C-alpha cells in the first residue's frame, strides 16, 4: 500500500504522466455507509466508468468496481516486489462456496471457452454419439463442439430456442434418442438472453444416463447461482462478465463423482499425485482427486484475489438484492421497447425465461448500422450476428440506471421515425 501511495504522490507532482496510461486518474468516492446500505446511484460511483458514455454491454465484459481493481493492483505490486508469486489455493474455498459447490469440484480457468473445451473433449464420446446443442451458441461453445464433431465424428443435434421454459424443455426431450449422450446448452443464451430450465433438463437427462454440460457464461452474478442445486454434471463460466471480476478469469464445475469420467488431457504441476522421470523410471502416479487436475502450473495470485474481491463485492451488496435489481432493469427495458412500434423483440416475454439481456431488431436496418448510430451517441451495445439474427443486444447491470435506458429508448425511437 505504501508503494501505491508513493506512486500516486509522484503522479500528483507530475513525475508520472497520466497520459502514459491512456486515461485519467479516477478516485473512488468515500462513503460512510456499508455497501448493502448504499443506493444504486452511490454504487454506480464505485465503478470507474466514464460519465459521458452509457455502457450497455455487460454481457461481453463487466467493468470491475474500484475494490476489485485495487486488490489486483496491490497483489501485482506485492508479487513483483517480493517475488512471491505463489500458486494460491485459499481463494478456491471462497469462490466454490459462492458458486454453491465443493472446493474439490472447482477448476479455475481463464474463460468460459476453456471450460467448455475441457467438457467437450473430456466426455467419453465416440463416433455416432449425439450431443444436443442450440443454434444460438456463442463461438466459445459452438467451435469446441464443432471441432469434436469434425475430428471424432460425434453428431450435433441442433435446435432453435423457443420463447418459454416449457417449450424449450419439450424441444430438448423431442430430440433425445438412444444415441444421445450429452446435452450441451447455455444456461442463458448469449443472443437473446433466453434462460433455460436447467434443473428440469438435468433431472430428465440423469434418469436416462445423459450428461449435461452447461455454458454458464451469463449465470454467475445475475442469478443467485447455486450450481449444485441445478443438478447438472458440468458447468463452465467466467468472472469477467456479471461477476465484475478480472479479465482472464473463469471456472469449471465438475461433479465430484464424475472426475474420473471427464478425462483430463492437458496436465501439469498440481494435476497429479506424483511423477517420476529418470533413466530408469517413467511414471505418472495418477491425477489429484479434485477438479484441480484440469488447471495446472503457475497461477495468477492477483487474478485469484481479484475474483475473491468480486465475490466480496456481491456478498456485501446482497446477492438477492443484485438479482432483483438486474431483473428490475431488464423489465424496464423490455417494457419500454414494447411501447415502440416497429421493434421486433427477440428475447422471451416470459419473465422466467429472461433476466439480464434484451435483444431486438428493427426490420429494414442492419444491426451494424444501428450500432454505429448508437456509438455516435456514446451508447455501447452489442450486435448479434449469431444464427443470422441481425439484432441488437442490450445487457444491463447494477451500475446502470433507468435514465440511461430512457436515453437508449429515445435514440431507438428517433431511428424509427
């Protein structure tokens, strides 16, 4: 901390130029209240987001609050000052508890895609085996499964998501055959924000000996997620979206009794129980009895501590409170778009089938054109090219406000006129 104060002091005397960092120096405002007692306006001030821009793309990247950024910076300073880079394990227990799983079931990855690759390649599948998947997959899910299909000859049975939980459940059930070995779907789609009934799907699959491998990129930090209660076999997610944690941090849940079923292929230090390699011996003694077998080698202490800081941030505000706010903003946006004539909303109206994302399109306008017009007004959204949707995706989180949504709605209304 002293070294960081020294850095800031040098900065104030002009010995270090802020322009070198490409941004201005921002200081977190001081509040005497606890996080749980703060208004949403006060919580917004804890994020170093530019005030003259409206950021509505949390589904791609969730900006971190100052507490997370400070934790990461302090740890980088410490590790580089002392050389004690570490291979942290203490943070795993806190992270696992937040996700509702055992520490032994947690693998720390770099992103959701890494976890999906571990699932896609580790499952015991052979040529002709069927995997049920949606047409609304993110590249991070589609490409690993397509690659396995290309190289091993598994069959992908693809369906288009519907607009209610029951319809989606029935769609999945209708695709199951005697050759179905896995259901690999998103918890929440990246395209329209459709929320699938994972618990019901997982129960149905388990009764038939079918694996459930879930893309959970949009689960942690929106829902009060408890993965064990979902009942799925595997769940890959990340911390850099709705968790508001550091870039390059993700996780994979592997149900404890399936550790020896999901084959590990990429291994290194901390994956194994022991090894010998000499002129007379060459022996790998087996894998550790935890999901740590899937992540290995040098780990980033600053990133892991940043994840724990993000967990603290959510818990101090209140996970139920966060989910209610996320749903409130989602409802406000959805209902505002419904009032605009000429809009085609792609996100399900059923409240159980949406939470944090609304996707829509304007017939006759290309999504890139809409995005450019909004960008000129300093409004950041995401275009949806997946499945040929030609749509705009708006994803709101706790740092957003209804007034920002009103500004967006006003710009869309102008485009319609």
